[in-house]
């Protein structure tokens, strides 16, 4: 029998337990339940056709750090599931993994669209066809205008470096984990000086659900400005005293990628195509995760700007070393 294993309530993740999986997916919180539902339906359909696929969906929000750390333990391509889905520019993009498994050509994007993908103008897809960039999590600004203390509403991410937002900003993070999308983009554009200014202005790191609660609270002690996923921000659009800002310099793209082995069965390749196909694509887009598939309508996003870190930066820099350096520098200015 084929099986779908959902990991629930485990904070420690042991990658070696899942090396024989056809699919291992670490999904952003808002997508986990609907993704699980459609994948379950797909697997049942395939079982009726005599096709059995072993899929694992990581369902614990606290598992992501150990998930990423376990990637470093891969020594052989046989230890890696056929398909890995993960959010963010994580260990799968670090030079260690790239040199061991990407450069030799073990992974290949199996997705071919009939037309140009939805984000061709910003170069979101990997031109070397190793990584499959099929959807994205967008970060925007949410502002409680009652707490700005006389400062103007920030209209772009660059504004967050202004002195008058001191200790009045929150970004995604917990303990010593800071959102890599925010740090890397600020470092790319403003260097270490920008990281220092950002750290001065950020009071704390929060989960997006905590940001929503604080943004609409009546407490004057909570921050005025929040960098949060659009999925969460859109729930605050009509809330009194709150402005949801699509930044003039573009919503930050937190990548959601899929790595697909080159040497896989037709059935696994069909699974990858289903994941990047219109059925799941429409589900993602409705949840504020626009997709690359041109068969999915995303006009609501097309009129806006996007800020993507870019493949040149990703390939030219060892993101592990960069993140270690800028995270330590950022934390050194936190109170």
C-alpha cells in the first residue's frame, strides 16, 4: 500500500527516516492543510490506478530549523527523497549542498509551461533548470498608524532604516532565527550599515500570527510597523487604524522551491507536475501565494512590484556564511 505520513507535534526532525520518500514537503503554515487535502485526494486516485507513492508532509511549525540542519547530513544522492519542497533560501541553496548535489546535475526542473511563466520579468525561475520555483510567499508592510509617534507611514522597505522608527518595527523571527529573506535583501541593497540600522529599529521577532494580534491590539506599547506575509496582512485590510502597504520598492519574495531528482519514475515526475499544475496553483493563489504557472490567473498581483534576491546573488555568495555574518551582526545591536 502507498502511504502519506503527516508529522505532527515533533520539534526534532530526522531526515534519514524519510530517504525513501517520493515527496518530502515542508510547507508554509497557511498551505499545510489545503496542500495535505489535495495531495491525499491525488494519492487515492493514483492508488485506484495501481500507483503507490510515499509522501511526507511536515506539519509542525517548529520543525523547520531541524529540517534545514538535517540537510547538511546528506552525503549521497540516494539519501535524498525524490522531491523536496521547502520555503526560504535555506540549506538547499548553500554552497555545500550545491557543490555536492546541484552542480553534478542530480536535480532537474521537470516543469515545462506552454507560455512564459507569470514571473519571467523578474527572473524568478532558475535559468539553469536545477531548482523549480513554483510559488512564493510575499512580505508586505502593515502599519498601525496610531503608534507612529508622529512619523509618516513607511511606503517602501527602504523607509524602515529611518531613525524615527527606532524600536517600532517587528519582523519574522524567534530567538536567534531571523527571517533570511529580510536580512539578505537588506544586506544586498544597503550592506552591513543597513543591517545595523534595521536592527536598531526592530524591537522583536515574531510569528506572523503574533504580528496580527499585536497590530490590532489596543496597546500603545506594541510596535507600529510589521513586515509580514500578505496571507496574514490581507486579514487586516479593513481594520481601523491599520494600513496594509504594498511597498513601492516591491513585496519581498520568500521563495518556495521544489527540488526534483533527474532520475525518477514517470509516476513521480507526474506528481511534481501536479504540484506545479493549475489545481494546486489556483489553491495557492487564492491563499495569497501567487504561482509561476501561466495557466493560473494572478492579475491581482501583476499590477504590483516584487523584490527578488536574484540568482546572481544566490550563486555568487555562500548564503550560509553570509547569513551567519549578518545574523550575528544584526543580533549584536539588539537590546
